[in-house]
C-alpha cells in the first residue's frame, strides 16, 4: 500500500484528488475524494439515475476503461497524445488510478491548458503547440 499525504495533493477536481506517485515522479495517482465517493454520488443522484450500479459513478473506472480502449486502438498515440495508464494502486486513501505525469522543462508539474491561458493568454508559442497537437490528433484519427 502506498502512503499518500492528503495535504500534498497537487490538484483536486469535483470528485478526485491527484497526487504525485511517491516513488515515481513520472506518474500521478488519482484517488476518489471521500466526500464525493461513488456511493455518495449515487445516493444523491436523481431517482432515475440511482438504478445504475455504483461503478457507473466512479470516474476512475470510466477513465481506466477509456484509456484501455485508446491504448488498444491507438497504441502509437499513448504517451505522445494521451497519457499512459499504469493501472490500479492501493493507497492509504483507497484504490487509485496511476497515469502519466506531465512536467515542464523545469521539472514542475505542468499547468493545464486552461491555467496557462488564464496566466499568459494565447501566446504564439501556445498557439503553435495547440496547432501541432490538433494536427497529430487528426493524423492519428482518434475520435473525440
């Protein structure tokens, strides 16, 4: 079991917290938030969605399914256009999903596109990176 320090997560969304992998800085671990567990999400869903299984409310399961499909159908794109999925990891906060960690040239965790746009706006360099990505995505013929 990997010990994770809840105070050291680098990002949190509505349903998960993201941690640096304690022994591999090229991986991150996504763990369901305790206050937004799949069981809680199901219990709070509108009545017609509550007939779904608990697994339907688990973002990690959905992400793993999608990443496995992409890796099987577009293996050349994994690591280049989409993160690599390393699988399940038992942590001190429950089962987490381990995926690629992206860092900038300084070794810091890369900012999201949204954060970069808010910080610097759409620079020529960022526009070129977006254009390059879109071109490669289209060449790989990955549906989105």
